[in-house]
C-alpha cells in the first residue's frame, strides 16, 4: 500500500498554517521549501492511488463484484 501520510502532512501545512497566523497587519510571505523530487514522488503516489481506486470502482460497476 502506498504511504500517503507525507502528502497529506504537506497539504495540511499548506492549507491550515495561514489560519493560525494572527492578522495583525500586511504580514510577510513565508514558504516552506520542499524538494521537487519529494513533491513529484508524493504527487505520483496520490495519482496512482486515485487511478487504482477509480479502476476498482469501474470494475465493480461493470461486473457488480468488487475486485480485490
């Protein structure tokens, strides 16, 4: 099974951290640096998982039986 935890950890940082910063002024932009290879691998893993899920759902809909 593909470990999607690193992908979702990064996603949660991107989505939720801005909400934790007090809006006291114009603020400053800050970015977490992520290695392109790691991001690419995480995105590839998520897309593979989605593909597997969609293919399994399509098989189930066509045959009426889940493919395990």
